[in-house]
C-alpha cells in the first residue's frame, strides 16, 4: 500500500521507532538546525525529528524525515534499494520491442504504466484553508540553518512549473530565501529544468506561474530530487514508486497542479524582469555558497491543511539527510546507467564527495582505454556531467568499501600515466572552479594494466591466506581465547 500522505508515513515511522517528538520549545533560528546537525551524525543517520513547539509558531517542524537508509527503504516501500533498482530495470527491459509478439507481450505492462500517471481531483486536503487576502510567508516556521546564512530558507519545497512552450510540468527542489511576507528568492541554478522554464518565460516577456508544495508523501520528495530527463514527469515517477497515481489539484490563484495531499502550498509567480541578491547559504558542500542574483517569487496565496506540518531539511557537512536521498537515487538509477554502459558493475558516491565531487566506478574491462571510455560516457550523462573526479577500478573491487577502493586505487595507478583532465560544466555550487559553472574534471584509471596499455612487467598477485588455513582457524577460533 502506498503512503497516503506525509502523516501516514510519520505514523509508520513512529510505529518503527524511527521518529522522535521534541516537545521542548525551540527557536527556528539556528537551534533546530544545530540539533538536527548533531542527530544526523549519529550512526546510520539518527531518527526523524518532529519539533512540536517551534517558538512563536503553532505549526510543528519536521526534519530529517528521510535521513537514513532504513527510512529511505520505508519511503520507497522496498526491502532494499537495489531491489527497487531491479524493478526499474524490469521496466526498461522490454522498452524496444522487435516483433509483433514482443509488442503484444508489452501491452499489459504499458497498461499498468498508464494507470500510474497523475490524476486531477477537485477537492483536496491541501486546500482545507485558503489564505488569499493577506498571505504571509512569515506565518510559517521557516528555519535559519547556519550562522552566516542571509536569512531564513524554505529548504524542501517541491516547486512546480509548466514549460511556457509545451505546457509540460516540472517539479524540482529549489531553496527559497524568504525576503519578506510576500517575496522570496527562487534558487534556479542555470542547469535545472525550472530555470529552463524561467528562460522560456523570459523569452516571451511574461510571468511564470509557480506553486510550491511543502510537506509531501516521501515518494514525491524522492521524485522531485531525482535527475530525470526533461520529458519525464516527476509525478509519474512518484506514481511508479507508489504503485498508484498521485492525486493532483489545480491551484487557487495559478494554473499549476500540486499534490492534493500536501501540507502547505505556496502559490505565486516569478517575473523574468526581476532579480534580487540571494545568499550566502550554508550548502551541501559544507561551505557557504556565495551571494548571487536570482529570480524573485511573489506570493499570491497560501493553501494548507487545517493543522499543517512544516517539512524542512538542513544541508551542510556530510552526512546529512540529503546524503541518504542521494544514496537512494544512486542505487535506483544504477540499472539505467548499466543499460547505457553494460560494462559497469557498481558505482558509489561517498558522503564525503557530496554527490558530484567523487564517483567510484567498478567495471569489466575488455580492451585498452576502456576505463577512459567509461569516464567520458558518465560525464555525458545528465547531471553526472558535474562529477569532479571519477575513479574507475576493476570489477573485483568493492566500491562500496571506500577503504578497499582506496587501497586498490593507490596501488594500481602510475599518476602521470593514469590521470587525465578535461574541461567542462561544473556545479554552480563549486566554489573552487576557475570560472563560475566552468572548470576541470579529473579521471583516474585505476584498473590493472597489461601489455596492450604499455605495461610490460608482470602484475603481482594480492596477498591472501589460503582457504584451508582460513577454514582451520575458523574451526579453532574459540580455542584461541580471542573472543
């Protein structure tokens, strides 16, 4: 059964002892984020936190809701994240039928998929209360995350827009710095789909209507964070996760649909002629992102449930909640990457690499230069283009074990021979690049080399105990008195 809404998911977390209710009065300025920062560093990510008494507000604050691998499994309703990836792989398996019989076999699957597209309803819990006369962002318990942040930030809004040219929907997570009661920055980085819609509105000289859902069933948060192609509706992916369609409702003051089960919806518009200075903001890199000019969101209406829950997150030095969302995306989208690059065995984006700084890749090497082909192919895949360092190892290396990977890599490379640099687009948040949004990437070929790659010496064997001795000590271990 799909989670009906955020509240149903919280009931499940509470039943599994994955949620802590904090009844102490806390400040939305720094205190909530400092508590969460400490909790998120607990082994495994710590529990979800529901702050029931944010000082000066009646609305409770939920944070770290998806901040563990276990909660991500509960969110996606799977026993393992790899199992969900296999479900995606099964979906892709028959995508290109080659015969009439193949097409006939695909019909039931296509019918099942058609049933997962979002549906529109006329009445929705997210519109139990409608505030049109004097809506105010200042009525929400928006948190200030870090001491040098430029202000309070809505950090987990599901931002819905429509392409002015095609009408296709996009949903992404873009932070919003609250300026005052009715305006906020819209942090549309240049490479994001929301920014593409904004540019198309700018070309037409018209406003872009926007609706931001705050507090949503977890599959929607996952889908909004996923790096999907332009033509894939995030709400369809959420329906695929849920195994049932997402109910959507048209906004009160905007022609944009939002999840019917959301807790709070901010409706408004962005004027392409207006930008304002946004930032600094303590970002997932562990550093403050620098101030820059971004579009301004103008609030026209707030709709909400009778007693809403305000969901937020904090990003900063890893690991934090965003790491676990990213790890789920890594496991779920691995089969898609392997469809395009079948030589890939596994990938790992360690927490310390904050998603785009380091990708460890294991592969089945078949020919000279094969590892370099894989590097360049990954740099050509969507948001993987931002990967600062890609390290490729042989298929017998467990890239999920960073210690093993480092040992093998540092024993396998001749730095001058095996490291290459390329120029290309980099993440907007990369403060170290030579220019904003443009810089260098590094590829490391840490696979074993042979004569076909100019290595003429014998490659040594690894040191390992023989099976017989290991079996012997396993049987005798209790006698050694070593515990």
